[in-house]
């Protein structure tokens, strides 16, 4: 337990997820997470505001990547092309390390009502952020909302698929959005 | 405050919303709600499990109405026609009384992170319920998920519009879903 702490963040995430799985999220204190990681509480708080942020940190970064890509898309791009660019722009955050933690993270969230609610709000936040960014481009409000919802659906499903298959998140999420668009087309196709 | 309590539920909702607005949801105790309504705590608990249920009660009823209508839709109905039937089936619960409380209810929810999260999860719950019910009809999984998401979007927007305009919820939500479908078509239309 030296004072030089390489990978402190990664060790804290690992320790937190293991404790959440073993004894429940609600029964786990920050002090225990730090102890399990062989670090101090103050080191924990340099990386995370609280234990919930271990699971949901990075939401603002993702939303900023999405909205930045939407603002930067070519003027002639159609709304769903713009949404594709938004999803692809998040790919840099989907690292191997993140993938290694992903399934356990989803299990912990699924096991706790508070965390499921927080997760649902995260997706609403992405939908609102993308809707607003699309409206800034002049996309009509309802078109923007529909495109953003389809984007969030593809983002979620793409994430789960990427946890299973690995590979480049950008490629996985692009393919998933393509399938969502095909599903939309089949819903509205003539019999 | 006699022992015969007509409209106890309505009085409790009114008292709860007023207290939530005046002093904050988190600062309001069930005992205060009962007192403001001129009723006892035990009367409160005959109507609601806790103060949160004043805001979110009825979710199961709505989900059951949706899934019941999906199961009962004609075999030849297309997925989005089935979703329309699901939304329309909830109309009986959207009474004048509910409309009178609606705007204040939305304000209270918007002012509190926990309640916003709960509200988001409620919508996720509807999406999951409709997706599962559509899959039971043999709709492919992704088509079912997309149709359900579009339905939830129309449900939400239809609800907000109905609070503004009043009238028959069935009519409002049907029109809103029609507009969502037009937006979908315009997103995918050739330039």
C-alpha cells in the first residue's frame, strides 16, 4: 500500500463493483471501498463525488461528446446522420477497461431500484441533450425528439452488444443504429 | 373533521401537492399531508403506500391497460396500430380531477432529482411492458422495442398536451402518435 498509487481509479472501480456485488450497493460505504482498494477515503474523493458516481460518472462527458458532434456535423446532414455522428463521437470513452467492468456494473444497477431509476434518468438526459442540440440546428422539435429517442435506443442496445462482442464501439453503435432505422422502416412499410 | 370522509383521496392529493409545492417534497411528512387534509395518517395509508405514491400511483394500472389492449388487438393489426390501441386504452384514467392536478404534479417532479429519476423509470417501465406485449404477438424484438419507444414518446407528449388543452385523452394521444409517425416518416424520407 505505498503512497504512489498507479491506477487508483481503476482499483477503486474494481473494489466498489466487487463490494456492491458481494454485499449490496446500499450496504457498502466509501470507507470500505477505499480499504478494499488499499487506498484512502481522500483518494476515493479525488476520483468520485460519491459511491453512485462510480457507476454513473462520465455522463456529462458523454453528453458533451454527443452535443459537440451534433453541432459540428455538416449543415446538410440529415437528423439521423447527425445522431449517428453523436453516438460515434462517444466511442473514445468505451475502453477495454470499461468493457471489463460493464457486465458487473449492469448487474449491480439491475439489482437496486434507486440505481435503475438513476440509469433511466441518465438516458432521459441523453435524449434531452440530443434533442436540444438538434433543435439548435433547426430540426423541427418533434423530429428532433424522435431522432434523439431512436439514438438513445441504439446507444443502449449498442452498449449491451459491445459488452458481449467487444470490438470498436463506433462500429457496433453505427450498425445498431442502422438496424433501428431498418426496424422503423419496416414498422411504417406498406403491408 | 367528521369521521365520514368523502373524497378523502382527492383531498389527500390536493394537500400533498400543495405541501410539496410550498415547502418541498423532501421536507413534507405523511403526517403533515394528513393534517392538512383534515384526515388521519391511517386514512392516508389506506390510499397510498407512501408520499411518493401520491405522485406515481397508478403506474401498474396504466401498464396493465396498455398490455391488455396489446394482447386484445386484432391479429392483423400492425405494431404501431397496436401501440395506438394501448395508449387509447389508458384514457379512462385521465379524468378531469387528474387533469386539475397535473401541472402542479409535473412542477413538483421537475423540482426534485429523486422524483425526476422515478418518473424516468416509470416511462422505461411502460416501454418494457409494451415491448414484451408486442413480442408476445410475434413482433420481432427490435421492431417491438422501437414501436414501444415511439409509443412512450407519444404518451408523454400527449399527456402534456392534454394537460394544456383538455378534451378526450384518447383523441389527444391518438393525434400525438400520428404526429410522431409523421416525424418518423420525414426523418427517413428521401431529400
